[in-house]
């Protein structure tokens, strides 16, 4: 019996991997597409950083006062190339900046130095040329404003030092020292919440997405496995073999799980590289001891996550096979299974962006009634320590899986697997004469 099951599993895996319609979108494309996207983003950011280091600014000084001169000196000290514009004609200046490689234009109005010296507010005009957009262009233009803000902070420091010679700008402007800490599992922890967010953001994003993609892949594979047999007229031959039909069902489930896991791993590898290309700015602290603050994964958390995901896979595959029985070909099976992806996408979105317990009660009930929500919640067990919720979800999915497997086994145990069909009526609008 086990030998027959092994042969069915090998047969299913070979057929699924040989199909280019499955191999390309599930394994090859994620390994190529996401790294290329990540490379494009990373290259753009590096170009933007390089562009910031080569800032050249046109300065039209209509004031000629000491504060304006101080601004030019500061820009030069900050390695900014200054291009002086003597002609007060703004139209000519705009055309010159637009056609050149200058980062921006600073117009210092008349009376600027006098107003600053007298403690008044004076407007400083900063123009950034638009040349089609892009990360490099937007970053460079914002760098000009940042430099002006830095000069403004220097002026503030100067005023404070004149008024409070024994103090500094930090203590005067920020008299309160804020110490941000966290509460984890009912205990106060001396860790900044932003650091914790940086530590768990990849897990809280990638894991639900990975679970969603794994379940979608698995359902599509399982539906294809049965429908392709019906379409190629090989299902009748398979059912006549001296093998228990439940073993055939188990073989198809196992083969689909193996290929789906490989596809999910390929997706996660590519997606992880993609997210790492732009999450480097997220604050993290390698010195945080996750075990000391109770956030390190334990053997029990890994066990619950694995059981939850396994039950979700079984139920998704059994559900897909049960539906694919009513399809005549692969396209029909995919059409039947496709709308079920909402059962994965809906929980994935909510588990990424919010806590289900914080949602309105009716919406929480709907999400918890969807069995595929629970493996995504179980993925957070390591961070929340809520083992009872994970265990309850596993029990709920077990009941759901048993029911779906029973239906699939009954369909495989009868001739309905060969004769069952589900046709959709086509509606047409005819013009009345």
C-alpha cells in the first residue's frame, strides 16, 4: 500500500514539475522577478545617494547682507557647489537652471539679512527643477531644503547662545528627555518600540504573504492535478489500478504539497531579497536579546506554527480537489478555485496591518470563521505568547479539514469523480426587433 502511495506521489510531482505553466509562474519567475525588482530599487537608491553628494545650487543674492553671505559660506563648507547668478531676471535664471544639471535655485530677497538680524521672519525662495521625476531627482531636490533647514538651525543655535550663554539649543528647545520603552507580555522592557517594530516587521509581513501564496499555489496545483487527468482521459486508467482510491487521493495531496512548498520557498527567497532592498532604513538593534524579553521563538511556537500550516494546507488541497471534480478541464478547475483566493487575501491583509482583536466584533468573527486565518495568527505566537489562540485555531482547522477530506474521499470513492460536471449558464443580451 505504501509503495503504491509512493508511486502516486512521484507521478504527481513529475507531472506538475514538467508542466511549464506551473514551473514558470511558481518557481522560476519569483526567483528572477523579485531579485530584479530589488536590484532596480537598490540601484536607484544608490544613485540617489550619489546624487546627494554632488549637489550644485544656483544662488541669486538680491540682499548682499552678512546673513546671506553666511548662508553661502555654510553651503560651501557642506561641499555644495555654488553658481552665482548676477542677473536678477528670474525668467532667465529659471531657464538656465532647467537646462543645466543644477540641483536647484535659491533666491535671497532684498532685506533678508536685516529681517533676520532684527529677529523677524524672512522668506527664502527655493526652486527645484522638474525633469521628469525619479528617486534621484526627488531626493536631490529635498536635499536643498534640508540644507536650508540646517542653516536655519545654525541661526537658532546662535540666537540661543547669545540669549542663554550657559545653555545650548538642545536643552532650551527640548527641555524634556523622552525615554520610550515597551510592555511585553505584561512586563516593562527597556527597549524602544521602534526597535521592536524594526525587528518584527519582516516576519509580520513576509510570513502572512508567504502563507497566502503557499495556499494559493497548493489549491491551484491540486485542482490542476485532477482536472488535467480528466482532460487527458487518464483518470479512468488511474482509477482502475489495484490501489485504494483513498491512497490515490493521499498521493495527489502529498505531491501537491511538495511542489507547493518548493514554490513558496522560491517566492519567499525572491520576496525577501526584494524587501531587503528598501527596508535597510528601518531601525533595528542587534544588541536586543529577544530571549531575554520573551520574543524568541520556542520549540512549542514552532510546533504550533507547523501544525497550523499543515492543517491549512490539507484543508485547502482537499477543498480544491473536491471542487475540481466538477470541472471538465484545467481552465474550468482554475475558474472554480480562483475565487477562493479571497479566503487567503482577506485574512492576510488584516493580519499584516492590524490586530484582529482590535477590529469590530462582527468583522473579527468573520475572520476567525475563515480557517485560513489561523495559520497567519499562529505565526505571531512567538511575539504574543498567546498559545491558547493558536491551539484553538488548530482544533478548529482540524474539524474543518476532516469534513472537507471526508467530502473529497466520498467523491473519489464513487463514479461521481468521472461524471460530475458543473456548467455555468451563459447569459447573452439580444436586441429585440
